[in-house]
C-alpha cells in the first residue's frame, strides 16, 4: 500500500510538471500581442507579419511526425530538454531584431520556426507522459496539459501587461527566458511511471494458502507480446518490432487465453495448481490491465483516482490498447484522412483569428476612434489575446473531461465534441462579420478561443482511441501536419485581404481604418469552411459507428 501511495504521488508530481511545461509551449498564440508593434517598427506589411507568425505555426505542426517518433523511441524527457533550448534560441533573435529596428524576413521566420519546434517537442512529451501515467482517465489526464497549452498566451500576456506594459522588447525577452526556464525546470520532475508487474498476489480464498501468497501471471496481452523482445529502458518507449508482428502476437495471445479459459471452465479445476490458474485468469479478466495501467492495486478493482469507479469495458482500456495503427498503415486508413480533414478545416479557422486578432483590434479601434494611441492599442490587443487564451483553456478542459463523460456514461463517441467545436466556430465567424463596435470584439476572440480549445482538448484522445496509444506521439504528429496546410491558406488570404484595404503612409507604415471591411472577405470564407467541417464531422461519427458495429459482430462470430 505504501508503494501504491508513493507511485500515486509521483504520478501527481509528473502531471503537474507536464502542465507547467505545456504552459510554456503555447506562446505562438500570443503572437498577436506583439506582432502589430513589431511590424510597425520594422515596416512590415500584414502579409510579411503573417509569414513570421505562420513560421511559428509551421514549427509547431510540421515536425510533429519526427518529433512523435523521437518521443516514442527515446522517451519524453530528452524532447523536453531540446525543446527548452530551441524556445530560448528562437525568441531572443526576434527581440534583437526589434531593438535594432530591422531584420531579414527569412531570418525572422526561421527564429519563429524554432519557437514552434521547441514548443512542439516539449508539448508532445508532456501529453505522452500524461496519457501513459493515467490510462484509466486518459481524457481527463491529457486535458490538463492541453488546457495549460491553451492558457499559455494569457499567462504571458498577463505578466507582460503588468510588468512590461507597452514594451514589445521586454515582452520578447520575457518569452525567451520564461519559456526556457519553465520547460527546463519541468524536465527534472517529468517521469513516466513504470508499468505494474504482470504478477500479483492471489487473495486468500483458499485456506491452504493462508501462510503464503503465490504469484501468478495475469492475462495481460501486452506483457506477453513484449516478453520475447525485451522491454525498452524507459516506460512509454516503443519497440523496434513491426506493427504487424506486434498486432499478431497480441491477437494470438488473446486467443490462447480465451481457449485456455474455456477449457478450464468446461473441465473444472483439478488440483491446487489448476485452482490457482483459474484464480489468476479470473483476476486478470477483472483487472483489464496492461503494461501502461496504474500501479495501484487492481485486485480490489480500485480506480486510479480516489472516489471514482473503474470502468472495466471503456473504450480507453479496450480499443486504444488493442489496436496499433501507425506508419504506412495509418496513411491507408480512411478514418485517419477523415480526422485529418476535420483538423485542417477547424484549426485553420481558429489560427486565422488567433494570429490576426491584433489586426482586428487595430482596424476596429482606428475606425471607431481615430485618436486612440499606440499604448492603448497594445493593451487592447493583449486583452483580446488573454480572452482567446482563457477561453481556449476552458474549451480544452471541458472537452477533455466532457469526452470521458460521453464515452463512459453516455456511451457516445468523443467526436461529438468536434460537432460542438464546429458550432462554436460558426458563431465566432458570424460575430466577426457583424461586429463594428470594438467593445464587442470580445465575442469574436472568446468564441474563437473556446472552439479552438474544444478542438485540441479532445483530439489526442480521439487519435489514441482510433489508432492506439502506443503510437500516439507519431500519429498525433501526422495529424498536426493538417494545420500547416490550412493555416497557411487562411492566414495568407487574410493578409492579402487586409493589405488590399490598407494605405501606406510616407514613413512606410501600412494601416487600414475601414473597420470590419478590412477583413470581411476573410471571415466570409471561414464561415463557409465551418459548414464544411460540420458535414465532415457528422460523416466521421456515422462511419465510426458502422465500423465499430462491424468489428463487434466479427468478434461475436469468432467467439462462436
């Protein structure tokens, strides 16, 4: 029991570290808080400014696959330390460029790319650690680092507005030091707890066993499959065995276990050894445990969190550990391309507003009140970045916990959370097209952040559930290639629309004072994209339901 308590406490500390690391990884979303002043000083157009912001998004999403493979093979901790260095190296050159008042756009794009890549590496490690440490409550466990990632912009914008109001130079220095320091400190506390032993003590049901507790192997399939190839040096690391071989070994082990159980049931126990085998098999079935299960006692059917009931047949503890689809097999899977499309459409919509809310603020306020000064504009921009961040945090947390409720209580698909996200994004686009008073712009930033949070709060759990937990990092990396494409399209289109309405003054500073007309065409396009995203999401729900029913029918026939 003392060991269980120590392991439980270690899991809590590791989860806190993952949350702190994630809080430093989402700083690309605070770009709008300093980008307009950065562009004005360096005489950049809106399109050039968007290119720098997009480079950060590119670093965050384009390297997801190799970063995921690195995390799966080497474990989470090396990715955290590399990520912390890249974050510091990325933000510092941007601060230097602002201080001297000029810089090469390609060089600044590269520096911004490093900030995204560093955040990607550390964040992937934090999510993977949380998913492995709490297998019974994966949606809730991953919701905290995901939510902290969304809260990152608010966290840094708040510190900047309090300690460095109206000073982009100091704010960039805060980003360089803060992101490096938080991820570096979290590295020392982030750990994947080792899987529980495949042996456990049989309860004292037989009087002949009161003086000793014999250890017997449970029916966990994964340890059987891994036994022949050795365990990696760190929990959460994948093996070099091919996916096909791994899946076949798991299926064979499962079939052998079912056959053995059926033989025992039909013949009855014969002698002490046979009785012990029956007891071990029964206990193994009750546990539903595998190598990434909680280290708490399973023989008493206790949950990995106090006061919660262990759900033995939930999707989290069944499909995500039974399937292992990755690599080429992932690209051949139609469900991957469905989810890839949804991710691309909805994330692109959200990223357009996240990267350009500062331009929205500037356009509306200069049209509404042409006497507003730059310092007030900066504070307004930081306020809307904070609203975006807080609502993203709320959406990530709500969708993570809510998706667990959908699966375990309502027995529904997590993908319904994406339907909610599509609806929220639609409301945000409608508000953007009809908001002419800058005091009401909070509706746009608020709904955009909430929709973006709902999208990213549940998506890792959907990926794990659909394609397996063991390849989560690299599969998630493939999925995050989608925003690279869509965010470039939506953001560059926004920049082109905004520049077409802008006027360049004698000093070379570009500005637009036409209010909502500066960007209306961009939000017309994203509103149509919301409708397309909703249709594809409903198609995924229908396709998943049909596939799962066919899979269940196949299992039933196999048992017969």
